[in-house]
């Protein structure tokens, strides 16, 4: 059985990834605060290997228990592959840094960076000696490589995840049974997050018109399309270690 642990499965890219993987008969453990009606409907109609754990990953103190709950679901004896997809993310706060509140900054860094780093650490700790293929996929963004005004928190959380990926890749090169880790920018996808970006004022984010135009011109990826492409890239690049990939390079 192939197991996928995915954060942020209630909507957007995470939901699309979960639906795609469930349709292929994989076991998916989804983590988010709310649930996806679409996934609930699929699971209701067809017996699926799905467990949803309702969790707020901005609560750092509970993350060890979250990973215990995840590993309670996985049958390590029957697992042939285990993959952690750190997908949950927030683009907020979208405004110049001096206007960001302490709580908003903390939340962005916890959800986008600290929680996935901690979950990756627990994933590796649990699985290091298990002789099967194991993957960590960090859903990153072009914003981790390019600076944008109004996105200082978002860009720096993604840049941190990219460097984290490169460092852990180096660490895992030394392991006899390495966990492979990659960072993957998924392109611009038509999700709730894009709606939040388009709702910003020009004062908060000077490129807002450009993003409104992307939507008008229909250049955004549909979440299903992005999910399929990500899974294709994962298969083709199965042996990459510590690399920063962008799905637009594979289209
Ligand atoms: N959309 C784009 O154009 C784009 C471009 C580049 C990169 N990305 C990246 O792709 C990933 C997915 O983005 P998306 O566009 O699909 O966003 P989205 O539609 O806003 O979905 C975000 C997901 O993250 C979950 N989440 C947020 N805060 C959480 C928390 N505190 N605890 C648990 N789960 C939480 C949400 O679930 P709940 O609210 O139910 O908790 C939701 O399922 C993100 O990492 C994003 O940075 C997106």
C-alpha cells in the first residue's frame, strides 16, 4: 500500500491531490481544520482508503501528537511507499511588513515553515531505518525565489522551506535508507489563495492588477491539472534529492 500524508486537504491544491491519489487506490491521510465535501462525497460513494485528521497546524505544541495520530493510521508492515506532502499554506499577511501584526507574522511562519519543518523531522525520525521508498514534498512557490512587495512573510517562509529542503537533502545523502526530499513550485493555481491575493489593495500589493488579469485571461491552472502534473513530476523525478523543482519546467 502507498501512503500519502497531505496537509491542507479541505480545498485547493491539497484537495485535488487527495482526490487524484484516492482515485488511484492509494491511502491518503488528510490534515486540515475543515473538511472537503468533495472528498467526503467520493468516500461515501466508493470505499476509499481515506483518513481525515482535523488539526490546526498553527498550534505548534500539538504537532507531536498529530504525527503520532498519523503513524497510528499507517501500517508499516504493509507500506511500500510513504510520502509527506507539506501543502497547507497561507499567503497572508499581504501588506508591507511594518503594518503586519505580531500574531499575523507568527501564524504565517508557523503554518508555512515551522509546522512543515517539524513534521518532516518527525517523519524522518520515524522512518529513517525503514527500507522502503519515502518522500517529503514541500509545496513551495516562485515567491520563494523572487521578492514581491507586500509578500515579505510569504516569500521568506517559502525561501526558508527551499533552503530547508536543500539542507535535509544533503543530510539524507549520508543515510543508508534515505528519505528523498524535494521542493516543488506548483505554478499559479485557481484556488482560494488566489482570491485572497486579488482582494488586496494596490497599496498592500502593487502587482494586484497583474493577478486580477491572470484570472480574467484564464491563465491559472485548475487545481486538478496542477495536482496531476505534480504527481507526474514526482514520478519522473523520483530520485531527486534536495532539489527545487518547478512544474512549469515540465509542461
Ligand atoms: N494557489 C496558487 O497560485 C499557489 C501558487 C504557488 C504556491 N502555492 C502553494 O500551494 C499550497 C496550497 O495552496 P492553495 O492555493 O491550495 O491554498 P488554499 O486553497 O487557500 O488552501 C489552503 C489549505 O491549507 C490549509 N490550512 C491553512 N491553514 C491551516 C492550518 N492552520 N491548519 C491546517 N491546515 C491549514 C487549509 O485548510 P483549512 O482552512 O480547512 O484548515 C486549506 O486546505 C500552499 O502551500 C501555497 O503556498 C499556491
